[in-house]
């Protein structure tokens, strides 16, 4: 109880601190979405970034030297997921490991039946419910922020997984407030996931990345990418999915999306 109150007080103090001007300049350069947010949302986001940077540990990997630019660019994207919602700032996450670019990992891949294949595979990011860590390739994290409407954003994808973990599962269903919300989410996500799997199997072009057809957890992460990066298209083609994500995130990215600018 006392620890919780102290944590809330410390976070309020961090959010209220003046935001360094050089940090703000970095965010404006590297995260174009920031300047399309309302003034209130900009203020809220900067406050969340201050808490995030104070509570999470960044480590450079593969000879990458950490800079304020790296930490701020990642934090700005991650904290976009927290606007307008009561948040505990990705409580399972302690450390963010950043590689300069695509990194290699050893992986076992299931082929069929009892047959598995071992080998090295390239990755841009990963996280896990029991890891306490999140891994990112810096060049992908930066390009995802710089091009805010290409539908790809590894930071949003991996931090969506962290939101998924908040209810002690990795099942594509984050913590939802009411039973009614849980039922609505389950119905819509099950239908949309099945549609994506069918499209993947038949080769039909899709707005959503077919990587999301792997399992419900990846579907939520891929849907989160599309929600923030291609909201106008997602709302038009998948209105029920968009509505569920809008209720959960308490945002309407179509109002500040780069898509609107590109269509004019």
C-alpha cells in the first residue's frame, strides 16, 4: 500500500518536470506523429516518456553505444500506447536491449509431425512474458517512427506484446475492464483472426501483416501496428476490429494519422 502510494507520487513528480528542450527536438525530428497530436496529448505523452525513461533500463548490444536519441525515439513510440489510459508502464518490462540492426538468434522451427529444424534466424525485435526484457533493432525502431504510415512498426508491435502480458497471459487479449468488453473483444478478434488465417492460406492480399496469422498474440500485435500506422484503411476495411482497438486504447488515430495528409 505505502509502496504503491510512493510510486504514484514519484510518477506524478516525474510527469510534472519540465521536459528538456533538446529531448523535445529529438522527438519532433524522429517521431513525426508527435506534432500531429493535440497539445494535451503532447503534454501527456512527454510526461509518460519521463516516467518510462526513469523506470526502464536501456542496454546497447552488438557494440551499439546508447544515446539520448535512441532512448527517446523508442520511448516516444512505446508511450503512444499509454495515452488516455490508466497505466502501470509495462510493469513486466525491466530492460530494453538495443542492437544496431537486424540480429541473429538460434531458433527451433517446427516443420511437421515430430520433425523440428534448428538454425539461426534474423530478427528485428522480440519479447516474452517471462523475460523481463524487450529486444529491438535500432535501425528498424528509427525507420518505424520516421515513416508513420507504412504499416510497419517494430516498437509498437513488441510493446503491444507487453500490454498483452499485463493480465498474466500471452493470448492476444490484454487486460479489459468488464466482462462485456472481454466478450466483445473475444468475438471480434476470433472472427478477424480466422479471416487473416484464411487469407494467408489462400494468398489473398491483406491490410494486416499475415505474420499475425501465427497465433492470437501476434494478431493483436500486428493489429496494433495497423491501428496506429494505417488507421484510416483499417477503419474502412475492418470496422469492428478498429472499434475494439479504439475502445481499448481510448484513441482514434485516424484523427491524427499521416494517411489523412497523404490523401489530400
